C-alpha cells in the first residue's frame, strides 16, 4: 500500500509539472478558391499571458513563434498578423513587453499553388508567464489539410486584413499542449460580419498616475522658462485690476486657468484622435519614427540651447492677442489662447515629447492624463496668485536664470533624444548605439550641463554670472552625481537607477563593458585552481561567478573529481526572475564565495534553441506523445520535468555525486539570507555524507 501511495505521489508530481496554461485550437478559413487564412487560436488561463510575435528586445521574453515547413504547394502572403498586444512595463523583465491575455488569434494567409489536397505543416511555441514565474512548453507540431480548387494557378492574391478577423462558423476543438495535439479542421467561408479583435486592456490607475506625474513635471519645467514665468505677475495683475472685487478677480483667474487646461487637454486629445491612439502606439515602436523623433528632439535641444527660436507667425499671435482685450469669457479664453501661442517656443518641445510618450500606451487616456498634468502645473500659479496676490512679492524677478532653465532643458532634450535613437538601434540590432556608446554620450552631456551650471561657460543668450547661487549649486551637484554614477557603467556596472532607459547589459561591445573580459572579472573570492582538462568548459559570467554552461555531464564529472556538490541551475535567456537572482542575489560576497569555492555550478538554459548534435537526438514520451528532442533547450526542459517534477525557472538543485538531491530544490526567492542559508545547509550536509 505504501509503495502504491508513493507511486501515486510521483505520478502526480509529474502531471503537475506538465500543467500548461494555454489551450490551442486551429482552423483554416477559405478566402478565395486558392487563398486561405490559417488561424491559430489561444485560450489563455486567467492571470497568465503569452507574448507577441514581435518582441524587439533580445534581453526580453521569447516571442510566440510559428515556423512553417517550406513547400512548393503553397506560399505565405505577407506576414502573420495578431491583435494589438498589450504593452506595459514588466517588473520581471525590467522593460516594456508586448503580451496577450484571455483569448487571442494569430492569422497567416497563404496562397495555394496546386490543385487537390495539400498539407501545410510546421511547429509553434509560446512562453507562458504569470506575475511570478514562466514555463517553456516544448515545441508543438501543427498540420492543416486543404482541398484546393483546380484553378489555383490562375488566382490573384488578395490583401490580408490586418485589423480584423472574420467570424466563422466552427465547433471549437481546444487542443491543449498537455495531451496530444488534436487534428485541425477546415471550414468553408461563411457570410459574417468582420469584427475587430482587440485583446488589449487599459493601464491601471498606477499607469495613468505615472503619465499624469510626468506631465505635471513637464508643466512645472515649462513654467520656469522665460516664455511663461514673466507672464505670471502680468496676468494676475491684469485680473485683479480689471475686476470690481477681489472675489471677481479670483473667479476670472480661475476661469483663465481652466481655459489653459482645456486648451492643452484638447490639443492632446485632438492629435491622438486625428492619428489614432493605436497608430501613435505603433509609430512609437517603429524604427523610422524613432529616428525622426530623435532628429526632432535634436532640433528642440538646439532651440533651447540658443541656436534659434521656434516661434509662430507674429501676425497670427497679434490677432489672437487683440481678441483678448474683449471682456467676458471670450476675452479670458483668448488670453489663455495667447499664452499658449506666445509660450510655444518653450512649451512646444516639452509637449511634443510628452505626447509621443503618452500616446505609446495606445489609449486615449494616455494623452489625456499627460496633457492634464502638464496644463494643471502650468495654470496652477495663475489661480493661486490671483487668490493670494501677496505671494507675488515672494517670486524672484525675471532675469538670466530663466534662460538657464531653457539651457538645462536643452541638455535634457539631448539626453532624451538618445533614447529614441537607441530604440531604433535595438530594433534592428545594428550595434551602433551599444551600451558603452550610450553611456559615454550621456556622460559628456551631463558633464557639460554640470560645467554650465557652475559657470565654466555660457551660451549666447546668457548674462554674466557673478556668482553661483545655492539653487544652481544644488542642481550642479545632482548633475555631477549622475556623471560619476554613470562612469562605472563603462566597466559593466548595472546602473539600476536608469534600467529601462539604457541599452541592456547584453547589448555591449564586450560582455563586461568597456575593456572588460572574463578573466578580468574572475571574482577575488574565487580561490579555485581549475583542472586543465576542464578549463575549456568553464566560463565566468558578468558578475564574476564561475560556472559550466549547458554541459551537465562534464560539470558532474568535474564535481566528482574535485569532491564538491553539483549545483544545477535551470535558467533561461528570457527568464526575468533568473536574471534577478543572477544579478542581485549571486553577486552578494558571501554567496559568490560559496558558488566559486564550495560547489560546482552548471547553468542549463531551457530556452536555448540551438540544435543538438544529431547523435544526441532522443525520442521520449513527453506531454502525452512521442517527441524527438533536437535542441538544447528541450533537452534540459525534459530533464528538469522528468528528474525533478518541475517546469518553472529558475530552479536550483544541489546534488551529490550519485545525482541525488541533498536538500529540497529551491525556486525563485530574492532573499539573500535565505539563499545563503540554503547553500550552507546543502554544503554542510554533503560534507557530512562524505565522512
């Protein structure tokens, strides 16, 4: 009875390890006699998601992939389409990712090149994640069987509809990745209303607040420019003098502030509605758009630095200003409109930057909250100083410091422009704006800004600086802090304050930054002398930790030879929590010492798509069917599930020389003390077993 119970637990653990969270169904839809849409439908469990077919960052998650087997029987028409993915910052990957939740369909249109029955085959795979973990189910096969008409060779290709999928009459056959893949089916074309598919969702309150806050900061920065700041006392005095009572003056000033908010919010929504929020979102990830915006920000920066002024036609501004002399609400409205026009040379660059960033959410709410925050900060002083005129006496007088604000904004625009250039470079993997080049340019920009703030040089519009004020000194200190903080990044420092802005660590000229190498980064806590027979298999990662990579058998042999336990690290290139452990937990001095001196570490990448040597191919029963394992990642995925009943990464297993677990396995947990305790406990137990 006890044996049966243990067998039941073992089988249950294996079954639980193979639980997947996406069910697939497939169908083909006839478009013409010789054109078909091949539709892949995914039904995703609640709280789980898969990723877009268009992931741009190599350091991010694995894109959902569909690979068609080449055949002379058909050809693909255009690229595969998908609904608009949901874009948001992912805390696991520490970057923006494109993902799908709920129900989603991927469509590939094909043209049949011969008559009769043809078969279209291929493979597909999708990384599945929730907020705490990811799993990598093995690659699955797909097959479509289509009976084509005899006139296929004379057909004309039609355009693929990339924005909608036709509703077809089908009986859904859900094909889970756990059991065997069921047969697909073909359905004839039906008369159906084409409905747009959109699986995106609105950002949460936290996302809107961050956009609002960015707009508010931008509005406050615009407030301190020479185009806006001098108008505060002038406009407030105008309202208080033309009003019959203090209450009326306050009311008019508040109406004036409200019109400012309406104008800027209307501008944001107007631009977005003209181009479409989704279009702006698509543009924000487009290579040429990013390059265009890079050039535009360079122009804005040059304007702020004093090369030229960006102004609207004076005749138009004067005409609007004359209408402001009218009384009542119309006069107040045109006063607000005139402020927007007159201040355009200072607010235009800030508004342009804000609109593109806010519109990248793909929702109207982004530009609304961004421009509302901007306009609120810009208009707030007019209402407050009208209510409390005595506060005007505390305002600093206009002067050269206002131009200094513009110059500082110019340097910030230059720094921000590089982000858009980096986006384009990362998308095409050109390798021009690597992490070292980006950091070097930022160091130069912020160094010049700091020198400007302490008066080492001045621009053409600056007045003489007799002394450095406390305010300038504080900003100079902050700027020089950024410079000093950035410098170690040239040698591979993570620079966590700017994660998500700088190119990823992997996008470097060398694995360890400017001038780095594996040998240079061998950690000082590593006192092991490597056996020359194994030295060729041993690597040192970016944090100075010695390990074997994707070579379990060699690592085990080495562990036996040196008399140490084997620490197996099931990891992944697209596993964010794996990187967090490797970047934040392992670099702890005590843990690094234990990893380098007390254990033999082997890292096995379950998402490595490189092919195995054909002699290493194996056929196994896995996920309910016979499969041939042909790549490195599948080999270690299968090993993790078969030997340890787990399918998530990271997973850490401490083994003795008989490949037996010394202590229970460990999953993701960012606690450094707990990881240290776990390691020490296993090492101590291993040493006791050897005695």
